[in-house]
């Protein structure tokens, strides 16, 4: 549901979820708190804020297409509250005249039997391909903006105490409501059902693919792969380490060993001939 809040200076709306759950505060502006709408026993109920009362009969449950007036006891300010469905059905009409009136009186082209509706009319005329508004009503909103005089462009919507109208050239779309009565200044456009059942001529046992099919479903190729011959150089030879030759490493050691061996042989020979003594070593 959508809860519309408005007075002579402010306009606001609160959207309630389809699933009834939670608490939603009602502010008509940034500072004025009117109350809360909250879930109680599976229904939407309203609890009023401080110094806020019902102007007429008290209500508790909030339903679609209900309206009431709240009043501040301290300031005597009054606030209009209207509740509508989020998704509403609209009827489409061809506008047969160059002007029409909206009001509570049955003499109006569009009469609206809303109980709190003031005794005033909204005059709408078609000039130079545009719809012009002229009214003294304080609570007419065009695309969520309060307006008394001005131009209504294609696709803009009018809101007036729950009455919703959309104008597109000479076509009028209006929300379905049992309180709305429309005279012969408009012609209802019957919507045709444009859905047609297409019967297939393909037999039910027709195979959709064969076992030789490569793809069950033909793929989409978004790019092309082109072949190209690329010459690759041979890998470089392994780097040879500049090591010292083995002969240079072992040579000095062999020299020292051979010297020791020669000294030992010379001593043994001298000892055997008696020319050497043990004290030599």
C-alpha cells in the first residue's frame, strides 16, 4: 500500500511492503511526526504521535482506499491521509472534447465522490497541443508537486485525493475506483488481447538432433583464430664454467709428496749403509 500525507504546505508518501511486517513512521515533513503504521495481529494498524488525534471517527486498521484527517491539538493543523494500492488498474479513454472538469459535483465530466473532497473544480483544457490546468484547489499534485495553474506534459500524473490521472495527447488514463464517474466526454478504449497461440506444424516425434551432430547446439564464434608460422631460435649453449684444470690443483700436492718420499728413501739407504743415525729425524 501507499500512504499519502498532505496538508496546505507539505506532501509526502510512505510505501508499505506487500508482506505485513515492521513499523513505518509517518512524517509529513522532516520535523512533523504524525504516528506509526505497524503490524498487529497480521494487519496494518496506526498509532498516533504526541498531540495528534483523528479529526473525525477514530480508526485503528489501515486499509486500501481509506482516508481520514489527522489534527494537531496544539497547533490546530490538519493533515489529510489517503491509502491506495501500490499497483492499481487503469482504464484508458479517448478525450472527445477540448476541455473537461473534475470535481465532486455530478455535473463535472469526471465526478469523484470522495467524502472529504472540497466543493471545487479542476478545469483542464487542450491548447496548442498541451493540456493546461486552472483551479483553486489546494491539494492538486502534478508529478508530486502541488500546482494550481500550469501545463501538464505527456506522461505526467495528477493526484487529487486518491484520484490519479495520466494524460498523453488526447488519451486519458485513470485509476479504477468505484467513487469515480465519467460522462460521455470520454470514450472507453477497450484493450484487445493480443496474445495468440501459435500452433507448431512439426510432428511430436521429429528428432531434434542426430547422433552424428558434433554440437548439440551450434556455438557462436565471436572471434576468428588465424594460423601463423613462427620461427623459434635454437636454445643457447650452456655456459661453461672457467674451472682450474685438475693438474694444476693436484700438481703442487704431488710435488710435496714426492719430495717426502725421496727424503724417506734417501734416509733408508743411508741407514742401511751405516752412514745415517736415528737422531736425524
